[in-house]
């Protein structure tokens, strides 16, 4: 058996022991994998399972960070770190294959149509013309009178973790309400789908967004 086969065999034994609840046995094999010149993928898997058998929060964090240092998109490690950081409550995590009945229905109730009075039109405060962001996203400027405002001083939107959101029921919820909308620049009426959060009028090119 070659070295790579031996390392793979150690990893398989370590994972099996971890799944079976034999934490000491799992640690023995997984740490052996890390000392034996394993590949990066094998190290990633070993560190993940070490995080699952450790009872020391600081060691769990180190293992999860080692996983993410090698594979930043690792969904299980990102969720586990979010739980450790308090950004995700374990009780809110759902099994995507066993969603609550309301969320798992392929055909939900027909979307209702509601009036939308909360949209905001992005227009020039000086002449009312259309605003456009520059290619470098540093300035917001008017196409007509030349008014400009720096975007550097704007408050950054809070970062949302897609993987963490998809671990909860909220990440699987479907919007149900369509909105009746009237352009605040030219008055043209539209029906917007429930998923649309921003809109550019095809008649006058004014931009609107939910507030």
C-alpha cells in the first residue's frame, strides 16, 4: 500500500470513529493524518472532523479556521464558526431536505398584490434628473446638471453570509407578495414580482429601490 493509500485509510478510520462517537480513537487517526504528509484536501477533512470531536472551544475555532484557510467556501465550517461566534443559533438551523411543510411546498398560495408606497426614487436633489454611479463606484452624479456626491462617506451595508442564511428557514422562504407600483418620475404603472427590490423605469430610466 502506497503512502497516499495509507493516509487515506487513516482518514477513513478517523472519520468513521468520529461519526461513531469514539472521540479519542478519531483524534488518534486524524492527528496521524496531519503528521503524515497528507494532501490539502485530506488536511481540510481531518481538521473539520477534529473540530467535531474536540470539546475545547479554542481548539474547535483553530480547527475551523484551518479548514477555512484551505477552503474558504466550506459550508459546514462556516456554519459551525457562525454558531461559535453567536451569529447563528443552533435551534434555527434547518435540514434542507426536511423543511417545514409551509416552506417545502412546491406550489404555495397565489402571491397577493399590495400597493407599494415605500419605494425611493434616486434623483438629483438639484435638478431632479437621473443619477448614475461612476464606473469606479466612488461618485454618484447627475446626467444633466453635473451634481456629484462622493460615495466614500456612505455607511457600508452590513455584510450578510449567504451560507449562514441558507442554514435557516429564512434562507428558504419564498416571497409571496407582488406589488403595484407607479413610477414617481413619469407616473407609469407596473406590477413588480415579489423578488424585485429595485427597479429602473423603462420609460424614463429613473431608478427606484425599496426603503
